[in-house]
């Protein structure tokens, strides 16, 4: 009854505990399948710069046949760093589509990191060469670390990781996260020339490597271009590649494809739906990742169901 309605709250630490990699991969894979079948809807995204210097957005969607509806409010507030806090901030709400009442409110920072890295790993499984051994990652932040973690899980053949920090410095803490799992060391931008896989996970302020260094057979996961004006790829790379996206219209608006809107591209969910694709050994492939609302929702629903089953979170009265 409305007077007995309750709202489940899942805070930062509880959310992190619920985000086991296998469960996240399964949920994100489902989101791609739903999108490919057009059984899940992705609503028009809001993404706006704020007078405070931050960027704020909303990603929303639903799966009508599964009674799943919700949204994520998220963005980037660089001034948070002066407070000793994370610049990226996100909160996810699951809503009852029959009544419009909120069912669950979840701290979304860890979800955003994990679901993006899981999507990247699914991109590797669908597009990268299975014998890939050398990975180069641009960026050493939370997102970059998560992508390396999920990549190592997805492709056991990976043995060597080279990372490129924004100022070229050595990052002992970043290296320590992967000690024993791979040969990891700092490198320069030209490390791309020896890479089987490249992951770009930077703020997207401009091209991060020289187009001439990208070799035949390489796969690139592009993470940082998620707003108009952002980019990480140099001119000419998209035209040389087979390009895939999570959502094609969205990628043309805010992803790497905003810089080459006529470039032929497909959606990764169609590949996952048919079990992947045959690729020539010298193909260059690119996954232009802008993030799907459906990824947030399928992962958040998994967490809500686990929290309810295991008694995690705080259930508060929310009468109406």
C-alpha cells in the first residue's frame, strides 16, 4: 500500500561490495543485447556545462517488458579535488514504471567505473585479436585502472601493460595495483607502435598519440570522449578502422565520431548478439564508448536485487 512504501538506499561502500566483476559483466552484456534488440530504450541525454565549472548530465532509459525504468545523474566537478574528493559524481535511481515512485537510490560512482570497464572488456572480447599480448593505456586514474583490471580478466593472453601518465611520470601506486598480474611499466606515447590493444582513458583534451604509430591489427577502446568538444584520437585514425559504438547516434554527437560524422560504424550489441565477428589479422578496430543508460540500469537492478536478498542497504519509509 502507498502508506507502507519504502525506499532502498545503497551507499558508496555498500555499492562497491556488490559490484563483483562477473555479475557486472553479465549485467552489461544484457544491456548490449537489450539495446541491439531495441527491447531497451535509451532516452535523449542531457549534458550541460555549469557556471561552477562543472559538467552535469542525465542518462535515462527503460526496458518496458522487464518493468525497468530509471536514470543516472552524473557529471564532473574538478573543484572537488581541492576538497580531497572525487571529481566524478553519479547517483542512480530505479523507479517503478507503474507508479513513478522511486524504488532504489544508489551511489553511482563505483557503478559508472565498473560498468564502463566491463563494456570495454566486452569490446575487447568482440573486437580485439585473441592472441593480443601487449596493452597500452593512456591515463592512470580510476577509470584507467578499472579498464586494465577488466582487460586482464577478459584476455588472459595479455602479459605486458604500458601506461602513459598525463605528465609522463612513473606512477608506483598504479603499477602496484597490477603487480604479479602482468609486466607493467611507464612508457611514452610512441608505445602505441608496439601495442596490440590501446585504451584511452583521459579527460579527452586532445589526441593522445601520433596516428602514424598505430599499427595494423591493433584494437582501440576510446573512453574519454563523452562530451561535445572532447577527443583522444588523432585525425585520420577513424578512416583507417572498423568502428563500433555502444549507441551510434550518441557517439556521433559526443564520442570520437563527432569528429568524423560520415564515418561508417556499427553498434557493438549486434556483434555480441551474434557471437562476435571474424576479423582479419591486420584490421584496425575501434570501440567508441560513450556509455549507455541501459548499462547503469541493468547493473543497478542487479545490485538492488542482491541487496534485497542479502539485507544490504538501508530501507527507509517513503509513503505517498
